[in-house]
C-alpha cells in the first residue's frame, strides 16, 4: 500500500457523518479512542487538531483499532 491509500487520523475523524443518532458519530469516535488509549476525550481532540501527538503505545492501540499504520494516521510535519 502506498501513502495515498491511507487517511490521517484527522481525516478519518472529519470523514465521519454528522449527528444523525442520539450520540453523534464523531463523539462516539472520540470516546472510543479515549477508551482504548485510557486518555481523556480532551487529549484525543488535541490529537485530532494536531496540537499534540499520541505516544508510541497510544499510536499502536489506535493503529490496531482503525487498521491504519501510524505513519499515515499521524504524519510527521516540518515544524
């Protein structure tokens, strides 16, 4: 697979549908990632916004949950 075959973590979040159920799909996504990584939803939202990056352990848990390699979920940026 190539780089273009995968979406970033933020792209996966942004691609979720808007609220159509009692619990919004994006909220459910954030809560699920928080649950599997044992982090707060605030931390997960910081990852989505690119303010923070998850540590290697959290990245591996997210990779397993989403089935996407970490280098595509959290691409390195030139700061």
